[in-house]
C-alpha cells in the first residue's frame, strides 16, 4: 500500500489538473489577501498520554468530523485536496529540513504554541487504540483515536471511490529534497510525497 501511494503521487505529476485559487475563511482570493486568519475558537488541546497535546480537529475544520482545509507542505493557502500546487513556495534547493515559524502551517495560521507534528509524534499516534467509523454505505469516513482516557477524531479524505487516506502532513522533509513525510494514519504509516501536493494539517502543542 505504501508503494502504491508513492507511485500514485508520482503518476499524478504527469496528468494536467485544474486548480481553484486558494481562498481564505471569508472566501477571498489569495491574490487579494496575505496569510488568511484562522480562528481557534472551540479548538481543544487533547492529552492522549503522548509527548504532545493533539488538536481535536484539522486546520480549517468547523468540527472534529470536518476534514478542514488542505495545504501544500509549508504553505498557508488553502487548496483542493491532493492537487499539485504550482507555483510553489519552495524551489528544489531552498526547502528546509523541518518547517518552523512562518513556514509551519499550524504556527502561521493558529499561533498560540501550535505547530505541525514531527514524524515521531505521528508514529506515536499510530500506536494508540483506534476505532474506524463507516458511513451508511460501509465506507470508512474516519477513526476515533483513544489514549489516556481521552479521544480525538481523524476524518478521512478520498482520492477516489475506492481509496481513502487520513492525509496528514509531518513538519519534516522526506528522503529527498523534493519530498516530505506524509502520514496516512493506520494504513500505510509514514510515506514520502511530493511537497507540492495539498493535504490536511493536524496541529500539536508541547506540554
């Protein structure tokens, strides 16, 4: 499954795709604004017994069940899910090994100590007990992750009717300058995907 996902990421590069302009929370075009403002009102920092506290929802989500907005690695402009972003914030040379500050999507959009999780923090999340939730057609739409007597819900995103992903970015670059660590919770684990693709961000806070 991991190999399938990497091949899929590479294959999409060869297929032209239509892209919508990024929109902020008020529906304004990215060309008309700077970094959009995202409210953390109602967001909870949940202690799952791990080294960090986990947000109870993705960035841009109005509820834990909402997948929220999707971002290319290191960007703050909302995009369509799994779309290859061009132009992109980094070139092949200047991409950092780890996102921090204005390039960390969680820090830039939420502030207040929030940041993107590292590879190790995502792997720790994977080890916790989880229970998948399905819709009326039997398709997996998310999973409830439980630890330390508390829970968070992680919704899925769909590439197609037959393939779903939990679609969470790590803050760390992947095996090469072109890739970043992508986490498909409970399925493939940590994979590498081109940084220009748009996926969800689940912030964490240090204890």
